[in-house]
C-alpha cells in the first residue's frame, strides 16, 4: 500500500519506521485491517460478545476512507429499486438483501439507544424521487412488491419536496448520520487496541493453517485470525481481488449553512445517481453525477474534477434555485468498489487460511454496515456461510463495471 503522511506520499528516506532495524513485536487473537464501519463494527461486536484480544490497524485515521467520504445515508435499498432487484436477483434473494439492510438499520438504532446518540443519528426516512415518468413506474412497481413482501413503504404520486420531480417512494425507516462520528463511537465502546496512521505492508502465514504475521510500518503482529475490511483499497493490498472488483470515484459538494430548513428527509433521485440531504447545521449536501463521466471517474485518485463539480453545481441551480449564491464550503471525493453482480465479497481467503474479508460494497458500505460486521464475525468464529456474498461465487457471466453511484 502507498504510505502517506497526511495528504502527502511518504519518501522511504523520511520514514523513520522503515529505517529502523527494530519493529515492535506483539500478538493478538484477531487483527482487523481497516478502520471504517466494517472494521470498527467488528471491533465493537468482538468486544461485546467475546473475550478475544483484538487489534485494529488503520493506514490513515478512523473513517478516513470510504466510510467518511459518503453522504451519511443508511438506506434499505441495495439496487436502486426493489423492482429492479427482483429482475436482477429474483424475489427470494431480493427479499433477503433488503431484510439484511433493514436489520442493519435496526442494529444502528439499538446502538444509539444503548450508548447514546453521539453521531447525529436521525431516523428521518428517505424519498426516492422520480426524475422521469419511466422511473415513476419503477417506483410504483417497487411499492407494490415491497408491500407484498412486508416492507414499510409508501408510494407518492406527487412531488413531496416541490422540486419538479414526478413522484416518490417514501421509506420511513431510513437513517441519516455522521459516519465518522459513528465509527469513533463504535471504537469508544470496544476494547480493541487501535493503531492509526500505520500501513499494513504484508500478511503471511507463519505455518500451514496457523497464525498470520501482520507486518505494519511499525510493528509485527502475530494474529490467530485476520479480518480484512479495506473496501475499495483492497486490490492494492491483496492481489486476489484485482480481477474481482473495480474501483471508481464519487464526488460531493456541501454548501455553507442555509437560512432555513428546506428538507426533512434524505433524498435519492434519478435511480440513485444524484442524492442530497440537509445537515443538522442546515448545510445542503449534494453528491453524484458521475454517470455522465464514468470512465474518467475510474481509479484511485482522491481528486475533485471540474466536469463533475460543474454538473453538481448545475444540478443545485436547477433543483434549488432559491439558494443560488450560497457558497460551496466543501468539495471532496470518495472511492467506491463494484463487483460484477453488485454484491460484496465475503469469506475466507483460500490461499491465506485464517484471513477473512468483507469488501466491495458497490457504494453501499453504510447500508450493509453493522449487519455485515456481524456476518463476518460469524463466518470467522462459527463457520457460517456468507450466503449471497460468498467470495468464491461465480461472476464470469457478468461484466465488471462501476455502474451504480449511490454512496449510502
């Protein structure tokens, strides 16, 4: 992995750790690589349910990767709409996926109820807004199918936010939060040892089916088990994933605080390609528009690009003309990782026994979140099947494209 200090790459000559002949030696039961929501969720649940010694290593700071660079949406939809999911996966698998995401929302609410809301938790609900009549038909079909399968939704034939949309689907249980505050809260209520700003350089088996040596820039950790939760960065870290996922970039803008509250729900529009919400301090967050520049938005570069930023600003002017002139206070990008069938990769690495991964969330890392952390722990400790997310599943009949853009 590329080593950095803050936003700068790190020269070998300037790296005191690499020029030292001595690395700290330690051991643990479980080493977690990655300090986003999956890694921090695993640290929290392992502390709550076991007496295992847990060490988490993060190359930057907690939440600095994909988790801290999205819109802070926790929605139930994995595909843009339930009707589309059924066409893609079939009804039983779609019901499983949406129930999985619903259980994730319940887990977040339970955490907030038990430990307090220190992460701007709001179960405000969401609107999926139709930007065309064709999309409105998908919303209507999804509402019918979701109601049949026991999900709480409401189809709205008019525009609930008065922004020239054709209608909407209301998901009342969807959640808005501050993702960085959330992962910090998870760690605060765990007993894991956390090393930030420390890159993992290598994983290797000490002996066949035995412990794993985790080499970082500062230490060597002997771990009985390893959990890889590095999401979009995983192919850089572990070559096994190089042909199984494709990484691209999403971009977001956030305005200065507005004079008044104009939105009370999180919103997705145009099949999830645009998404927006108003933050607790009344700033407006808007992300997306990458579908217009898909090829240019591939890769790992953490940059904002003029075409996407102009598209976002034009969208803001079109849908929110009354706030034209309000300054843009933040612009950022974040990585998403897509698989050919748009489902995560979960399971044990055959070439590295006792190493397990949950990666490639197709722009929905918060939507899987805590429920995926629970599943990864069950796969590791109990041998539970990863089910639809099996890392070894066959995806050869699908084309690997970074297709959907919703960041969750």
